[in-house]
């Protein structure tokens, strides 16, 4: 019974600390929102298209065939 009470006290203390941290960040002007949310201006904005890794980093595409061939 005592361990359950201690766990609940620690849980409430942790929630309180997170609440105070988020409130302080909001007061300092740090935007607390998920990426792409309406608070960050991403509301109703279509997502970026997926890009192939070879297009992002062409240096990987150049050497990819050479690494796959076993050395004889």
C-alpha cells in the first residue's frame, strides 16, 4: 500500500513539473506545438513529397553499385 502511495505522489510531482515547464516556456515565447500544427502555421498545408535518398545525397547513389559487387 505504501509503495502505491509513493508511486502516485511521484506521478503527481512529475506531472506538476512538466506543467510548470510548459507554462514557463509559453510565457517566454517558445511555441509549444507539434510540427505541422495550426499553431505553427502548418494548418491545411499539404505535406512535402517524399524524396528518394539518391536524389537527396547523390554521392550515395554513385558508390552504391560498387559496394554491392563482391571483390574478386
